[in-house]
C-alpha cells in the first residue's frame, strides 16, 4: 500500500502502526528466544567439551 492511501483516513494509519508494532514485538520476542536457545545449546556443548577434557580414570575401567 502506498503511504498516501494509508494517511487518508485516521483509522487507516492507526491500524498499520499498531500492526507493525505488534509484528516488531513478536519478532523481537522470537529473536530473544532464539538467542536463549543458542546460548543454552552453546552451554551444553561447552559443558560436554569440559567433561570430555576431564581425566576419566574414575568413570572408565582401565583398558587391559
């Protein structure tokens, strides 16, 4: 829609602004959720790597 068509009626301008704000809020929320998920996955990977680096003599039976 061209901007002039939106600015002709007040109802027309209020709706797109509200809709866009709602869209941006949901997009921001999704980005934050995605960042949390990535951080959680990175934390899991890091803790797994740290676990793998630990000396595992106590967890594993010595190979003959």
